[in-house]
């Protein structure tokens, strides 16, 4: 799924083409409407499609920010409110003059929300697997899980937060891979970048957090931050379905040392995998201890 660098890339491109513009019209796909009729919560959460449309039409886009793996659109009619979006496994935004301008058919066929802006262009949200989320909130506190997210990894205090959480009774006996993928411990680090950071640090993904020294934890955190920044610079990583709003892929996947590899690039050993926290973790049995 898109992790922090991919979401950051989307936000950086949405900002200049959307801020200050009004939402003139909103389209919600029949697929999403049918899911509501069947009592499901596909993409648009806790709100009927027509209410979702009614809230957004006429609103001005004040700001677009990233928080962990979420996109926060601050909108304003009489008062400011939030449209909070999580891309899920395969969500993607496109800024186009028409849906026909979305080059890849797999994205074009799965457009589920379209915002027509006051300049006539479209912000189209495509989600092949429909695991993404959109929530209209008066404020962040209206969806309490948002308040539990760890500080941004680039902020002062994020390292201290990580050390405190990793050493807490809740996390110290858990596998370090599971710990650093937890958004309450580090914001925005998912399976891809956790795999790469542990490989660079030569730490086995199943090692308990409490069995890693404080000095090594600090180095691991610094490695995560470095990898996230490197990936932002590379436009994120495209494993299958990530695209930015121009339909372009990222290139960070070309720099991976371990994720998706069959052989260690350092020692040549065959990689192994195991399930940690419900995700497949690939590692080098020789280098990572």
C-alpha cells in the first residue's frame, strides 16, 4: 500500500492545482452507491453518498496536508471542515481535464469519486481494490484513531516517542518489524520501508524490540527517517498500483536492497520470509541477526 513517501508525493502535487479552488460538482460511482444500499462501507465512511456530495459541493479547498499515511483536505463553506482520505492498498488521485485522460485502463475503470473544480479540471479518485477511505469530519477528533498517530518522523520529539513506545510493556516483547510498522509508534512506516530499514541495520525482523539496545534503536530510527526521505526524493516506490496525480510511477523500488528480493545483495544468500503482524517479512538469514 502507499506509505508515507507515496502519500507525500501525492500531496505535493495536489496542493498547487487545488488550493483556492472551489468544488463545483461531485460524482460518486454506482459501485459505491450500491455498497451503501447493501449496508457496506466502501470508501465513503459513515455517510450516505448524497450527504457526502452535499457537504463538498461549493466548498473551497483551503489546504492539503499529509498526516502519516492520510491526506487532509481542509475545506470551507461557512465554516472549515476536513475531508480525510486514506489511499488503502490501491487508491490514487488524478488531476485531469477528463476521465479519458487517465492513461491506464485499470485506474480509469475504477474511478469512484470525482471532484470537479472551479477551473473545470477534475480531481479523480480511483481505487481498484476499494480499501481506501474518505471521511467528512468537522474536526480531527471526530475520528479518534487519528489522534493516536505517532508524531511525524521528521519532527522533534519523534525519536523520543519511538524509544518510549518501543520500551513500553505493550511493545517490548513484540517483533521489531511489527513495532516499527505500528502507526502509534512511528508514523507512515509500512512493510516496504520497515523491511529496508531492518536490512540496512542488519536486524532480524522477528527480534523482540526489548532485545535491541537503545543505541541500535536510535540508529534504526535514523535509518527509517533516511529511507523515507530518500524515497520522497525518488517519487516514492511503485510496486504495482501506486501512481502520482500525473499518472507517473516512483523509482524508489529500483534502490531496494531486500524488499521483493530472492537473494541478498550483500552476501548472496537466498532470502527467507515469515509472517509478522499479518505481513510477509523478507530478510537475509545470514546478514540479519
